[in-house]
């Protein structure tokens, strides 16, 4: 498996993976996401930002997983940068084969290289299998997350 930075041409493949984060199309009656102008603009901006690492895991020329690492400076705590790991997904049928582990370890390595003092991630409360996976990688469930959607 190869881990690389995403490219603009990966957009539809990324959106197909993100459908799994929406509950999976088998469980939710909605069509797969199609690339909109907003998606294209967001991806282009992310790829230009040196503090955003949108990674894809590729195997046999097929994208099998993705995650995004956001590196951010902060005054709080130690004054060192910190990172947020977001949009972590491995394609159905590819889970449990070490792909997610390799992808996350790669992202953690980038965070360490950037001088980050910690990596945070959030996960939907219903994704208990994912929680066990994150804990096995050393993440601790130390926060309660909140969101405001508009």
C-alpha cells in the first residue's frame, strides 16, 4: 500500500469514501455525493495549504482509504502546534487489514515532524468499532465533542 497526498483528480473517489461516514448508502436512502463546485474549490484550497495533509491510501492503483491531518499553531498549552485528524475512512471490505493503521500512523508521523504536541480526533458516538480501533492505536477518549450545524 502506498500513502500519498490527494490530487484534484481524486475528488470523486474521496466523496465515494466519505459516503461511508454518512452511515453507508446501504443504510441511508440518499444518492452518493456528486462533486460540486464547492467540493472542487474546497479540495483545491486544501491542497494548497501546507498545514493540511489530505492523504489517500492507494493499493493496486485503487484508492482504499483517506484521512485529513490539520496542523494548527496555538498559544494555549505548550505553545506548540497541535493537529486534528479528520475524515478517516477505509473502504468497505478493506477494513481489518492494517490499512487504517498504516494511514493513521503516517499522519501521526507528519504531526510529529511538524512539531505538534498532540493529535486529536472525533468520532461519531455510534461508531463503537472505530472507537476500539482508535484506542488500540493509543488514542484516549478524553473529550466530549459538540457541534453546531448551519
